[in-house]
């Protein structure tokens, strides 16, 4: 893991993202890199449903996203990893584009959960991982 400055990992709380968080911690520790768990969120009902929400409602949604991120980190690690620089981020937007925009440097490493093996039970499964693999400017590891 030489040359990696930041390890950015999608942290939605899904089983795949929990595995990705554990792998990201290990790789960040080995490369002495900053670990950045990122949770992307969209308003309930999507962006079209929230075109002009009141600021208080946006704040509630944003706070709920932070709570979801902390819950995912606790599920993956139990507590924040000691001896490692961890900089959690919550960003509004669809997960694939948010992760790709955040992991924008060639010395970044983007880690995403790849989902389960086998035939997709629904058409959208694996979309984020495929988007990141196709669009990222840095190396991507699908766990």
C-alpha cells in the first residue's frame, strides 16, 4: 500500500460496506494513510421530492445521515480505531457520484462493498460498485 495518501470507503451500513470498512481499516493502517468513511445520502423520496424543503427538515435529514454513519462505524469496528487518522464524512448526493468525486486524487484508494455473489435479486444491486469502477480516477477495490 505504498503511495496511498487516503483510503476512502463507502459506509452505508450494508453488509458489504461493513466488510469494506474492515478492509479499509487494515489497508489504511498498513499504508499509514488517512481513513475516510463516506456516507452519501439523498432526501427521503429523492431530490425531486425535496426540491424546496424547509431548512429544519434538511437539518433533520443530515443529522439522521450522521447517525446512520456512526451506527455503521460502530457495527464494523465497535469503536473508532486507535492509532489511525479517521475522518468521517457525510455528503448529500447519490452514492456513486459522491464517492467518485470525493476520491479524486491519483494517490487515493476507494473501497466499496461489492454486494453478494450470485444472480442479482433486484436490478439495482451492485450499482454503486460498478459506477465507481467505471468512473473513479483512483484505484478502486470492490470488497
